[in-house]
C-alpha cells in the first residue's frame, strides 16, 4: 500500500477515535479510561505499522484534549501502547503480541510515565501503583476487542494494508 492509502486509513482511525471519545469513556479519578483508543491502537499496529500507529495515537490524544474529552494522561498511555504493540507485531507477525504490547505498553509503561505528570506537573496526589491498575483495565478491554477484530480480519482473508505484513503466515 502506498503512503496515501496508509494516511487515509490513519485519518479514518483518528476520526473514529475522536468521535467515539464523546460517546464512550469511563471516568476513573482524574483520568478517563478510553478503551476504544486501545482497540484502534491494536488495529493500527497490525494494519499500518509503528509510525502510523504512534501518529494516530498522538492525533487522537491531541484532539481529545482540545475537545475536553481526554486528559493529558492520554499521551503517554496511548502512544507507548501503540508503539510497543506495533513493534512487537512488526518483529514477530503474531497478533497476540500486538495485544500484549498494547496492554503492557499502556498499562505498565504508560502508567509509569503518567505518574510524574500527575505528581509534579499537575500537582495531584497520586501513587505510581494507583495508575497501573486503571491503565491496565482500560487497555485490556480495548486491546482485547482490537485483537478479536484483527483475528476476524485475518480469517476473512482481508489483506493487511501494509505491504510488509502481507506475506506473513505466522500471525497468531
């Protein structure tokens, strides 16, 4: 697939992520859990690759913050999750590793990166271990849905959009 098609799919995922953030989110303390973002991250990781997945996560986080439906914690959570999911999938071509990469990237590494934002920049009382369960809860639910959709796409023989992933027979 060419750059234009990858950009178009990325833009569509950004639109879905931004629109759905107004419809469905779970307020958890001073953060907002947004499982749809994690679903989109897994699909971006599998369909588009690392650069587009991280760009999509950044754009959705930025637009959600501008519109008031997101929090500053969306940046480290979604971007690290998208990066780890797409790198693991690109290296192994295994769908379950895209799922695990999203959950670990967001739930653990994104939570660790969010702690200094809450404690030092926002001045909120927060504990490092307080973020991890919240981020894992959100990322697990959304990433699981993304994983299931990716399996259905593979089973229905829809060709993955990124030419680097087309010839892989070891995806799960």
